[in-house]
C-alpha cells in the first residue's frame, strides 16, 4: 500500500475553509504560499535582573489562525520569555504537507516545534506515516486528568491519540447538527421548536426521509444536495475505509448510494454540489425550490452560512442530527524534539495548554467560544473543544434567531466518533463521491459503481479491496 501524494483542488480548498472557520480575524493564508513572521515579545530580564535568552518557538500552520492566537497569548502572558517564529503555508495545490514533512524530517533549530494538522490529513501526523515526530501530551506535562477536567469531546481525543497516548488536540469542536429554516418548519410541521423538529427528522434516515416526503408535498426540498447528507453518513460509520490494510466499504457508507439516489429520484433536493454558487443560493432561499436545512458544525453557521443567508438571516434554528457526526477541525501537535530542551518544553507546553485545555476566562477556549479575542469587539462565537467552557459561555447567535447554539453542540460533540478515520480519507472520499454521483444520475448500475470505486482506489492509492 503506498501513500496518497496528491488530492484534488476542491478538497484542498475545503481544507483551507475548514481550517479558517474559527478565526475572529481575517485569514489570508490562501493568498500566499508561505509567510513568516515573529509574534510577541516579553521582558528578557529575570527576577534577579540578569539577562535571560528568549525561547524561540517555531510554529507551522496552513492559515494564520493559530499564529494570530500567539498574539493573544503574549497579551495575556506578558512575562512569558518566549517569541514565536511562524511559518504559514497554504494547503492550496498541496503545498503544506510536503513542506511540513521535509521540515520535520530535516530537524535542527529551524524544525517546527509546534504544527497544525486539519481533519482531512491529521491522522497522518497523529497515527500514520508522520506520527513518530509528535510528542505525547503527557510528556509535556499535559495529562489525561487535564483533558477530563476540561470536558474535551472524546472524538477529538481519539483522533489525536496513538496507542492510547494523546499527541494532538483540536481547539474547536466540530460535532454536527441539523440547521433548518424556522418558517418552513412552521409551515410543514406546525412548529419551529428544536425539540419537536428533532423528532421529525430523526433519529435515523427512515425518519429523515419521511420528513423529506412531507416537505416535498408542500414544495420544499429537505437538503440542497447529497453532499449535505454525506458527512453525517461518513462520520457515523462503524469502520473506516481501511481495515487490516485493505479497502473496506462500511454498510453505512454503502447506504449512501441508495440515500443519494433517493434524493435525486424524488426531487427531495436541488441536486447541488457543496461549495458551489447553487449551494450558497439555497442558504439564501433563492434556489429552484426552498430548502429546509443543512448538516454541519457551528463553523458552517458562523463562517459559511453567515455570509450567504441574506434575507433568511434569523430564520434558522439548530437541532440534533439524525445521527452523530463531526466535520472539520484543526489539531495542534508538538515536535517530540522539544522534550530535549527543558526551557522549550515548558514554553511549548504552556502554549498548548492555553490553546486546548485552559478553561479559565483568560484561556483561548473562552475567548474563542464567546467571540472576545479582540477586546471591546464582539467577534464570531464558535463551538470549542471544552464542554466546560461552553457550559459557561453565551452561544446566542443572531442567524439562529437568538438561539443558544451551545445547547445543541455540546451533546453533538459528545455524540461524534473519531474511530472511523484513516489517513487516506481525503483521497478516497473524492473517488467515492464521484462514483455515487454517477449512480444517482442513473449512468451506472450499483454493482458497476462499486467495482469502479474499488478499481480507482487501487489504481490511485495502491490499496487492494477486501
């Protein structure tokens, strides 16, 4: 089995969008291949008045999201004797991973001390080919009790762990929910109450399609396209694409063939492709038929829908998905080489803790959840890794008519699983989605679709089927 070295531009673009989804400031990583900057400065004098050399932390990322966090860190830690040297390389054209791999392998003083990995490729760095570079959080002094005390969603821990040892955590939590139009809910179901709508669209896909039929009878589509149901299906499967080194098609993922075709044949959607203008039009209510809802995490509401809804702003609500899932996120890892230098180890550990595990009102988690990264400004609120932080934060969002989205996303994060991923998902998902689309359009039989999928995975990735 050989590694996948390339992926399509569409998914690389999606990775960039997902990585940028939590920023309270503008992300410009996609406009350049690489950028370096120094963030933060502190007094070089120790308490004794003697000069003390700053600790330089080399931070690598694919957006300026984490680099911007270093500025807030220095603001809240004025005595930290540290400076950050940041390198930002966009995922556009697949540039980030090869550069990061080379830098990690090269080692030395310019090697990354901290580095980011997005959900589309994070398993390569936590469990896969490049996982040996990552330090265990426990070796940084960040133990399992800290994770438990912060109420970190288990899916995030599972994705960031190898053989039970935690090597990376996400600062966001990206458990998914069903985001729906209030006005359509009232017209079809007589109420827009999330507790009631939850029972109309789920649990399970049979209930969901029953709701689709009711909506269709009144001239509405339930979702924009089959991409909207793919993420809940993919990330609720019992097993991933690779089992014992071979391609495995989990029955829940195979069911996507039938569920996608059912959407198409019955006109339950507008047959759009996600991340296209037609998809965005359905968010604003200007598609060929009004669309009831979308599946997604908090970032879909805050960073995608928020810029598209226009006249439907405030006409949305969020409720539990028919099945638990997550979508996206960025994990923070430390190079195990930092363990050789006590000063650098302590500095790296303190920053990682502040980003991922600090539940105080001066920790990144609290600022991120409440949209208070910039003092005096109300920024974007987001679902964060710590359920403890969300339980004491204000998740009311105007797009949702003032609903506190944390009431839904805390259990959504808990219901997600991180045990069905592989480091090849980015490439395999592309192949699968293309083949399913052909089947739904009636251009291939079911057997032919599955056979072609297996052959393309073998040809492109060198992975044999079971």
